């Protein structure tokens, strides 16, 4: 299977440098431009299935992909919803650090996989949630083309899982807004063909620098 891991385009929280988890924000105007560019990236590629998180920012990014592929409909999978960041939703990191120092200390440690967001989830919770979907994907035939449109933490957990890495290695991977990472999955074997590819965004207006959070 050719598996394409796609992160959604920009939202207001991404633009403003504050955390976002389950908050169901739409894409900004710039994020919508990114989504169109992502769709164009898939023009001419064989796609049999397109899975997406139920959150608006993922669905709005998935629609141009489906349009470019011309055939598959979006299949909403709740497993792909973002990490529940709980009480830190909408907070800048300095505020999180001041209000939840114990959590921040564990998040920065080797025990990050079990660090539970205040009032939310841990990376381990996400890994358990996506495990059935991951097993399902491994059963797809070698010639299949599948796109998953999801979120920062979910995609990093999926990368760790497919590559057999510990969840604490999630920081190894950069998954930028509207990026595409390509994996060749053949049963239990996974090869990385591309990681954090944003070449399709090169023509967009970047006059105002944006942070990917």
C-alpha cells in the first residue's frame, strides 16, 4: 500500500501559536489555499480510499484530495481525531508551563508517552485508539493507494507505530501544516518514501510567517 499521511491546513490557533486539540476550528483563508495545494499534489495519483478525522480542519483539507482523485469519497474515522489536550486548549505554551508545571516536567521527560494532558489524553491513549485502524491498513493490498488526513500528534503516533519506534520518539518527526508523508506499507514492513513534504506549498503567499503548532 502507498500510504499518504496528510496534516490539515492552517487554523487560527495554528496561526496564533496556541495549542489546538478537539476544538473544531475551520481552516483560515490561508489554510484553505494550502488545502487546494494539497489536492493538486494528489492529481494523477492512484487513491482507493481517503480517511479523515471528523474535525472540520481535516475534512476541509480532505475535500480537495477527493476532488483531485475523482473517485473515492471521504471516510470519516473517529480514530483519527486529534489528541485531547484538555484544559490546555487555546493556551500558549508559557501559560501551560506556568499553570501545569508537573505535566510539563513529565512531557519533557522520557515518560512523555504516559504524560496525560490536564483533563485530556496521553500519547499512549492515542496509540491505543489508532491501533485497530493501523492493523486494518496493514491488510490492504500492495497496489492500494490510501490517504489519511489527520492532526499533528496523531500523525506522529502513526509514524512511530508504523516504523516500530517508541512513542517517546515522536519528536523525531516534523509534520508541518498541509504536509504529506509517504509510506510504502507491505504487511509488517514499512519503508519511508517521503517525510513532511511541503513542496506543493511553494507557490503560496508566505509574506506573513506562520508557526506550525
